C-alpha cells in the first residue's frame, strides 16, 4: 500500500514539475492540442468513447478473473 502511495506521489510531483516547465515556456494545454489538430471537446469525446468501450470489457473480464483469483488465493498454502 505504501509502495502504491509512493508511486502516486512521484507521478504527481513529476506532473507538477512538467507543468511548471511548460508554463515557463508559455505553453498551455489548449495550444498543444491545437498544434496536433485536436480540441478539448474532441479529447473529451474520445475519452468518453474509450470508457464506453472499456467498461463492459473490464466487467466481462472480471467475471472470469476474480473467481479464478479467489480459488487460487483460497488454495494457496498458508504463509509463515
């Protein structure tokens, strides 16, 4: 748990530093998106479409993976 929290802190810190550097270079998210031919609305539409595709697949996969994991976990020999 501490390892995952540490990873999140590192990602947040790296993102903050990258954002500060980009701000000092007078770049914004809108400018970068326009350079690659995208708009914030188009990005949001793509994210929404991606979530609509991913959620049913994650649920379907978890209906197989979670029971298999549970059986393996229950039959694992005790530690220590």
